[in-house]
């Protein structure tokens, strides 16, 4: 086939075919009676192989080796292309993240853009102490910095730098909350937990609201913290879940404090005492001691009755704890 026929049938432009010929990648190997160069069937097959390799991402400089090197394998090529594609994807995602951070700062002029980029570079420093100083050196809270600060916090592994950046994020206030709330659904556990701690540190009504929506989250830590946040807002629907935290010994001190706050309501104190009393059926003596301690901070006759029952517990440490708390009640 002549070059025009090949171009028409394959969809490859004549210009590209001439380029392949010029660099020796695919050249017509036959001539017609009139002396025109023609592509043989083998040439066309080679052409399709070249196009296939190009479609997989191989560069023109790499294709000759792929076609002729006996050590070259299809699996090896695919592995190489996968590595390259993943690297390109990671760089593209990093660029998107950076551009989103610049966009979130709502720059009005180039100096604003350059300021945000400078802030990002500071948090990209290899030295954790540099990242820590960067956070501590920021002037009064600027809501435009929230995107950069949140991303820096979510990826920070150094304890000291993380504390400094968390302080800066807290100063940014409610502007950081939507970004932190979005990170709570991250597939990476460490990012979820950093976002959780940051929201708790901010502690504003909006931050607590972001946490209270997590009671059904797949992450057990987020679920636990959500119930505690609900209790702090006066929501009595989480009483049973908070009692369970005491049984498990998970954030049990905080759980007792939250229940104590809820029990200031005369309507809720008996209900809380009953929930704690039911939980004392636990076979774990340590759990019963924790529950006795919680009952000691709950006012009313229901709590006293439950403590009297625990004062007769077969486990001496549980009975002694309950008796001491009864004396305090009296």
C-alpha cells in the first residue's frame, strides 16, 4: 500500500507516517513498478504494534527496544508503564491539591498568590523544626490560610510540628471546619484522626456539630468521639453509647464527665443511673469499678440504689469502691 492508502485505512496521518519513516521506526520496505515506496503487510503489522505501544504510553524513543529486544516482555512493559502512570497520577494529584489550596485562599492579586505559595513551601520543608517555626511565626489568624494549614496538619507526622500547626489551625477557627470535616471520610486513618483532634481543639459549636454527625461512622474512634460530642451538646440519645465507653475503658474519664453534665437535668439523672446499673452486669471487675465511679457522680436515689448493690459485689475491690462512694453520697 502507498502512504496515502495506509493513512486512509489506519487513520494515522501521512505526516506521522513520514515522521516514522524519517526516524527509522516504520519504513516502507517495497517499491511499486513505478518506483513508489510501498508498505508491505509486515510493515503495516509493525505500524500497528507501534501505535499500540504508543497508546499504552511508551515514548517513540523507547519503542524500538520494545520491538526488537528479546529481553523485552509484555509484562515488564506493563509494569513499567503502571509505575510511570502512578507517578504521573501522584504528581497530578499533588498539583490539584496545591492549586485547591491557593484557590481556597481566595487570592485577589499576585502578591496574595505568592504569599500562599510561600506558606506552602514552608510546610514542605524536610526539617520538622522548620515546619514548626513556620506555624508559630504566623501573624494573627487569617482565614485565607485555612486550606494550607489544614493540609499541612493532615500530613504532619512530627509531634511538635503537628502541635504547632494544630494551634495555627485552631486560630483560623471556623474557616477550617469544612476542610477538616471532609477529611473525616478520608480512606487514610491517620488523616481522619488528625482531623478529629483538630475539630475537638477548635471546640466551637460548628466544630462540635461536625463531630456529632459521626455516630454511625465506620471508624470506631470517630464513633466514640461523636457520642461524647453529642453528650456535650445535651443530646440524651447517646447515653447508652457513652455508658458503653465506660464499660470498655475507652475514654472512660471523659465519658463520666459527659454523663455528669447530662445528669444535671433532673429528668436525665435517673435514666443515666439506670443505664449504668444495667451495665454492672459486666463480668469484668475493672469495668464494674469504673461504673461504680460513674454512679458516684450521678445524683439521686437511683444511683444510690445501684451503689448499694455494688457494695455487696463478690469482687472486694468493687465492693470497697462502692462503699466509699456511698459514704460520699451520704
